[in-house]
C-alpha cells in the first residue's frame, strides 16, 4: 500500500470545486421548481431573466435580508451550530469525489468509508436543529430523523459492499477504473436499488422527507429557523442531493468513463445531472410513507435484500477467482 | 411471510409505475395561462364587477326597491329611494363598496328589474381604498347588459306619466267593480 493520502488537488481545484458545487446547489432551487412545474403541467418560475434563471438570485437576496431570528427559548449555541454541520459535512465529503482523472481534491484509499462517515454525520444537523429549537414539531422531526437514520444507515453501507468486493478497493478512483469492463449498475443492480433508496433517505428528500413533512409537522426540524440559517438547511439538502448523485454515478455508472469524443469531466457532470433530475422526479411523483412503515421497510425488506446481495456477490467473486 | 414479501414487491413496482406516469407529463402542455400577457377567456355570465343597466329606452332600470342591499351578505350596497315627476322610482344615490364585495351575485338574483348585473371584468385594483367605493355614476352603464328587451315599466302595472293602469304589455284594463253590481 502506498501512502494513505495522495493530494491531487491544488488550491485552484479546491476553490473551483467548492464554488461550482455551491453554484450547482443554488441552481437546483430553480431546476427543481421548473422541473416539478413541468411534471405537474405548470410552468414554474419563468419571469426573472431568461427562463426564470434569475429567480436564484432573487431567492438569495431575499434569504440574505430576512430577519435571522433566534427564538428566546432555544438552546442558542446548538441552534446556531446545527445548520453549519450539514454544510460542513456535505462540503467536506465532496473532497473525495473523483470528478475526472486529475480533477479532485484528495485521492484517498478509504474514500468510500470517508463518504459514508461524513454523510452519516450530516444527520446530526437535523437532530440537533430539532432538539435546539425547543419546539414540539421540531422535536418530532428530530425524533423522526433519528428513527429514519437507524433504519437506512444499516443497509446503506451493506449495499455498497458488493461494489467493494467486485473492485477490491475502497478508493473511489480505483472503483471507477474497475468499471472499464462494465459498469456496476449491471452486475450490482440490487445494490444500486438499495443504495438509491438509502441516499434518498439520507438526504431527507421526498418520499423520505419525514423530518420535515410539511403536511404533518409543518416544517419539522427547521420550523424555528429563518433567514440564512434556514437557507443553509435548504442549500445543505441540495448539496446532499448533488453528493448523492455524484456517488451513485461514481459507484455504479462508471464515474468519468464514457465515449472518448468528450472530456471525462463532461461525462461525470452529465451523468450526475441525470441523477439529480431523478431525485426531482422522485419528489414530483411519490407520496411519503409513515415512519413506522419506513422503519419496517428498512429492517424487514431492505436489510435482508442487502445481505442476500452481499452473499451472492461474495459467492460470485469466489467462483470467479477459483 | 411470502404474502408480505409479494406485497412489498407490488408496492415497489407501483412506485415505478407512478414515476413513469409523472415522467410522461414532460411532454404534455402546461395548463397555465400567463395572465397579464395572455388574457383569460371569461364567459358572459362570469361574476365580476357590478354594473347598473338601463332599459331599452335609455332610462335607469333600478327602482330602488332595496332588495339587493338586503340580499347582500356583506352589506356592501347602500342606496336611497326617490321618485321623479313621472312617478318612476329611482335611487337618489347608489353606492357599492367593492372592497367588501365578494362577487357572490346574490344582488343580481334578488333584483326584480334586471337593473343590477355582474360583468366579466375583474381588473379593478386600486392603490387607495376609498377608490373602491363606486358611486351611481361609476356603476351606471349606457347599455342593457344581458337582457336587451326588458323594460320594467312597460310590463309592470304601476302607473306612471304616459302609461296608466292597464296599459302595460299583457295587461287587461282594470275592471270597474261597480259595474258588476246587480
């Protein structure tokens, strides 16, 4: 084994990736509203600028100038800390995403575990935010987030072990290289399905947006948040969607691999955008389950399925080696 | 066990079906009418801004009976009865406070002379609340509205100058009851 961390990104890479990821997350506000509009036979925001693109700027200006209120009954330190956690964890998780050969921040031998660890940490943001708000609905949302975490987190990592077995590494760049002879979405179809369900639950998106659940507990964990703190939760969710899509592409759809006539970075961004649209489609179409349903679905159906997948992949690897 | 497993599979497949249906809507046209640029097609009996109409002779239809004011659930109509030299009743003032009006159309239903009518116009925003109070000269239009031939005084039995008892349409002359005496 070589040295554990190979830094491949310069400062320019870091700043470029950070700013483009933030830009994409901000643009997703507009993309989501437009796409849901189209799928619901509406138009969505189309007034400001070409195709309504300036809506993003307008939303930003609005959210910056809103009163940033901390309720007097809240636990102030934790209340301020909570929205930062989601931003910090998701943005640092982008460090291991292999955008293209030579583009990325670090080349880390345990990149996959790093991603799993940081995306699990991001749930603290929701739980702490709900707890610190000292509000009944916020607490309900936080409790739901905790219940949801223990139901998807188990099979999330297990669903990826098939990929790790086939490629024999935790290094995300090597996993992408291992897909030269066929993307893992074919051989690990079950793993892909399990991972998609897990990341949707992990990023708290519809149909697993139980911690917010506008219709039941109003806004759940961020009910007391306003101004830029709410904005950080909001952007954090979109960052999480972007990260999840990037990981789906890296692990199952061959990352930057693609026909040679276009640069690898293009293929990575293209595939990621398609998966982001898939997340929006999910939101436009699926209803939200009760959280006991989500838990029993996670434990009684998805976990056995992940174990079966693991068993078969392990058998397959052993059979191919012998 | 097998049953619940099958149920789970069916549920998952139905989610995919739902997503497919939603995805098909990518190609269907939006129902949105982009209002200020694109006007809405309203029907003639749309309940919008209220007007007072005139009869075919060009005279006010309103006979100030107050039925509209009574029917109005938000009490936005105020009027005062008066009588001219010909014996016609007419409102001395007629005032509708549109900041209260809910466009329910009860006044139109209550009106015995088709005078008060709702029109297909809803663009009546004002910056000043007082501008929402329409006086009689603001409400009165030159036409007959939705009922072109109706003229209350030509049909009703009330005598006015130039039209005595029994001279209205479909009305027999009054009978002198004393001639029936034996």
